C-alpha cells in the first residue's frame, strides 16, 4: 500500500512566505551565510574533484558564493534550485557563471537520476513534508560514491521563543495553538540517511547563539527569512496582542544578558552521506578477523566453562 506523506506544512502558505522574503533576504541572510560557510569548510576537507553540484534550496545564491576557491577554478557545473522563482532569479543574478537555475515543483528534484556527484543544501530540508522521500530522491540523483552535504535546523532551535510563547498563550488564552514548526532530532536524522540508502552516514550538531534587542526584533527577522507559521491547523484568526506582550516580558525575564540583549539558540544539524559504491569501505563478516583480540591486547584467551 502506498503511504501518503504527512501534511505538516501548508505548501502554498510556505511558498508565499518564501516568495515575499526573497526581495530583502540579503538583510537577514546571516544564518544562511553561516550555514553555507560551515558546509564549505566541510567540503574543503573532501579531497576529491566534483564535476556536477546541485545547490538544493539555493535562496539568494549564498552557497555558490561560499564554495572554496578550487571549485571556481575548476570546470564545475553548478545547478541552483529552489521552490521560489523569486529566489532562483536572485541566485542567478548573484552567481552569473552558474549554468542552470531551476524552479522546483511539489518537492520534486528537477534533475535526472545519477546526474550529479554532490548535493549541497543549507538550512532548507527542515521544511520538507516528506523528508525521507526527499533524501531518497537525493540518493537517486547522485552518481555512485556521490556526496550529500547538508545542514538544517534541529529540535533545539528557538527553544526560548517557543517556550515563552507557549507559556504566555496558556496563561492568557487557557491553551496553546499550533505555532512552531516541528524539527527533527539528530538521532532520527542519522537513521533517515540509512533508510534513504546512504552509505557512511554521519549526523552532528552545533549550537549557535544569536542576540537581539527584544523578542519582536527576533520575530521580525524570522518573518524576513520566510519563516512565519505555515503549519496545517494553525489559527485562522490573529493572536491577541496581550499574548505577544506577555511572551516578550517572559523572554526578557528569563533569557536576557547583562547588556539588555536577549539570546536565541539555533541548532544546526549537519548531515553527511555517500551514495553506495563498491569502492567504499565495507564491514567485515562476523568471524572473518585474521587475529584474535587477545593477541592484540597481549593477553591469554580463556574459554568460558559451562553451557
């Protein structure tokens, strides 16, 4: 039986937010630039050449600008893609040497199977309704021994904001409404890479702290990044102003620094995986070791008695 992917995000609302954010995205692109820089650092450590790279969720082309110098010197073909036509256009202008700029449709990769040898994606995959399906698509799009290098927001992101909004809404309205997007746990993501068919999967996390004058400036940046609430089941009416005022007071009370700034935590989870290939290291079969552990430790092996 074919399973229907869960409907977590309202795609039309999400795309509307993304299209609207594209015009002034550069003013609040610091998180995207940080994420791209982290991926570029990892890529610099991979000592191999790539010929076809897909920038998945390109936003304004920040990943192309962050690529290590050797990729600009080589004849590397880069494809930039995003669900937002406005972002694709901005990425095209930012990186005029990029050969292909494609608009995604319905979370389907706009490239053929086995058509690239690296997929890079910075703070984009956490918006997928069907993340396992997207990872499977990426694995199919890669040639044998191709690289996936991606980062996304993790479950510890914006815990301060989420907690204060929930507390304020319970206090004033008597309950909470769907407001904050669910984000994956690092342990789940490692398993998803394996399920999607990736070899040598690795997932690791980094916590980044950003400071703001107040909660409203933080929320303004989230909106400017296209990160407004687009969950299915979200309230159809406006949240009372009193909820936000109370949440802002709680935020300042609980998470302010001595200088009057509040902190916001972002968890950046980085995923690394390789499409399967016979040249990759393979685990040994049980019982196939040439030497005993006792020999390596310089001890004598004593058989267990009894049965």
